[in-house]
């Protein structure tokens, strides 16, 4: 990455990013777990964090399922609700830690009876239904690698991932099987077992498959976890494919130390919390925080099978008395669109802590949540590769809207730049832009890109893991996202991160969403082009176009403001909700679209 230095004097800070939302003042049992940031960093060690977990009895190592389920089921939390299930047709049920112990043991025994052994891969292709969660934890219990697939994938992305991971077992529903797997079966010779779950169908007669309910009923509900080396493979997660072909990141059982401690410090889990992570386990957030972290903390998780719907979401928050809520910027921006009045129709006083991940969280969204919920969304940053939260706005710190926060205790983050000779140097000057880098060594760091060691090696230089994201750090240690290395725009000697431009446009009342790309230009190298989705009630037209161009120029300065704006009806996103700027660019330039396996269905250009 060789980059010219951005010219700071021409860059106008977004008017909102200088605002601060003061930290919540809570004392007594509800006080933030991380009370004093500097002290927590000083006193932190991963060995100490590891001691918050139990380890397998008799020094048998560390197993994610033991920490999440078995140890609680053997103690006072046995009858505590582990997961509250909300079905898409309004059904509600619950599973206690004691019940989860027996169910995951049955699944582990079922795998054993099939000859599935340590290190093999079990894939699950399903919506957010109980069996997915039982299969995930039972798989980990049996020391087999769990790999979730997003249920809305088409047949080809499913085939590719099953093939890359050499799946031995696939757990899926009958309808997904009929529609997506059966036509591919001949191309999946390595796949030995297909287990069909859910939907109340009689599945026993589907040739070439097994029935989950029957097999589970036949399996014993007692299982002793075999010694598990903390370095044993546990999870294979595919990245979102925002910047290219998705990569398979491999994580080990030791990752649970990071899942647990980040749940405690960054999501501020307290005993008796009701936690709702809205992410699907098809993405890493839905596993690290949608399954593992709340369970290791012994709290109750909400799992909602249904799709996004503002009124239904508020209803869930209200009726299940959710205390900690973890969501994503796309959802938050859609909630903003639905309006503040809607929020105020619900009693949401149980909410204590709001948090967001996955994309940059615009300062507008943070300020809106403060107005709507009386609480700010706390942005945090991490990746599939990091396995857990790395940078966060903590409950005990003032929130700087638009900032990702500060590194977790135990995490060393830095801004680095590649020198002419290819080596990497850290830049300590506050405000300087560069690549966000982390010192390797935290427990949930990925151990490999599946079958791509060359690519894995390329992520490390100068003693750092290079994240592929650009950021800057202010004088107080807060990190600010600039853009992905691949998305950054080089225009007339400046480096422009799309996020800054998108956030400035979002401050205009007509703008619901925007995505910014660099468009090749013979003079400027690239010009900044913005795609804008308007809020309801605003019409595209010359006048609004001129107004927005002028608005952005005043906010950002002429060098950085978009030169072109195009009004569009929607933006292309991954199924995990991330804007695919590379696709906008490819289409703008008439270039091949690349891997679009994770593109959300129904997107129409224009
Ligand atoms: P691919 O690597 O296949 O292109 P991806 O990077 O989108 O896909 P994920 O691992 O799911 O796959 O996403 C991690 C990325 O999401 C980060 O590298 C960053 O670009 C973005 N991201 C996550 N959280 C934040 C945040 N709080 N602010 C800004 N960006 C974020
Ligand atoms: Mg990535």
C-alpha cells in the first residue's frame, strides 16, 4: 500500500463528529464491568481472562461447548433460561442450560454414531431455528469443526463452500434440501451424511438423508467431552465477500476466552441480562455473539427467526425486556427511516446497553438513537478474521459518535503504513491515516484461511496483522474508520475514505443512505462519485442535486466533496448488510462483477 499523505487542512471534520455523548452513570451491581479503561488495560492479561472460564475437568483442556453449556448446567444456572426462541409464526419457547446440556450431548452422540471424528467438518444450512444452535454446540462438544451457512444462499455459493471445507455432514431443513442440495448432490462426493431438521415434516422417507428427530431420540443424552486442546480447530467462518471472493477463516477452541471476555467488557454482560444479537449465525457475529458469548456468561439470549421489521423488533425488545441489544448499522439506519415516533410507542425502559458492528456507524445514527431510545448505540469494530470484538465504545466511556472506540484490554491496535521498500512502519502521529493493524496473539485470532496459506501469510508484516481497513487514531486513542483499503479513493493527491463522504451526505434531510466510489478521471486520477437513496417524500431532480453537491462541498471542502451524485432506489449489499461499493464501481465502469455470491437478493441497479 503506497499512498500519498492526505492534506488535513482541506479536510473539514463532519460537524457532528466533535460531539460527545457522556457515559452512562451507573453504580452498584449494574455498574459497567470495565470501570476504568486505563486501569483495565494495565491489569489485563489473557491468562487472567482464561481463569474466568473453567476448563475441562481434570485438566482436559478447553472446549467451547463446555464453557457455554456444560459448566452452567452442572451448577446454579441449570434451570436458568439459556435461549428464548421466537419462531417466525409467533411461536415462543425456551431452553434452559440443563436442557441444552442434554440436547447437545445427544447431538454429539449422534455424530459419534456416524463415525464423525475430531477435525471433521459439520455444516449447517438453516434459518435461526433451535436445531441450528443445538447442532452448533453439539458439534463443538464432539471436537468437530462447525461451519454455518446463510440459509438464503443460492445453490452455487453453497456448493462452493461445502467443497472448500470438504463437509462430511450437512444439517439442513427438508425444503432447503429439496431446493438447493438435491440438485447438487452428485457434485458433493465427500458429503457422507445429510441430517434433516425442523418444519414438522415427516422426513424419514427422504432417500439419502437422516431424520434429525428420530436420530436425536435414539441418541443418549449423556456425553463426556474428550480432552480438547485449546488449539484444536473449532469454527470455520466464511467472510462476507464485500471486497471479493469470501475466505474461510479457521478459529480454534481457545477463541472462547476472547468471546467471553469481550462479552463482559465490550457488551457489558451482567447476570440476568436478556441479550439480543440480531445477526444470523451464517456470519461470524451470529456465532461469536449470537451463540457463544452470552452462553459463556450464563445469561439469556433471544433468538428471533423472523426478518427485520421495525414494529416487530420494538415489540420483541419490549415484551422480552431485552437489556443488551447488539445490531448493525444497516438495521439502525432502517429503524431511523421508520421514525422516532414509532419507538416512543413502546416501553423500552429495560434497555441498558446498545451496540453495533459490521459497517461504519454514522454519527447521525448514534445521535438519533440517543434521541429515540435515550441511549447511544456503541459502535465496535472487528472482522471474521479477528473472531471477536477488538475495538469498542465501552459503557464507562463517553461516546464519540462516528468513532469505533478504543482497543479492548489485551489488544494492541496501531495505524501503519507500508514503506517504499515494502516494510511496514507504525505511525504514531494523531490523526494520520493508514492501515489498521493488530499485534497478533489474542485467542480468537484466525489460525488460517482454509486451504490458502499464501493469502494468510500476506496478512502479516512487521509483527502486525494487517486488517485491510484504513483508519486514524485521535490523540485520546479513539479509532476512526476511513474505509476499506480497496474502497479508498485517490483524487487529486488526496486519499478519501468513502465513510467520511457518506456520513456528511447523511446529515442532509433528504438523504436516507449513500455509497461513494472513485470514478477514473484523466486529470484527477479519480473523482468522488456518490450514489444516493432519498428519504420518503423527496424527489430526485436537478435542484436537489445542486443542493446536495453544495451541501457536501460546504461540509467537506471542494477536494473531497463528490463531483457526481446519482440518485438510486437502493444500494447493493451483502446478505449481512454491508454496502458492496466494488459492485457499484464495476457496474459504473462496465467491468466484470466478480464474486456476487453474497449479494442480497432482489437488488436492481438504478
Ligand atoms: P470480505 O473480507 O470477504 O470482503 P468483509 O470484510 O465484509 O468481507 P467481515 O469479516 O464480515 O467480512 O466484515 C469485517 C469488515 O467489516 C471489517 O474489516 C470492516 O471493513 C467492516 N466493519 C466491521 N465493523 C465495523 C465498524 N464498526 N466500523 C467500520 N467498519 C466495520
Ligand atoms: Mg474482510
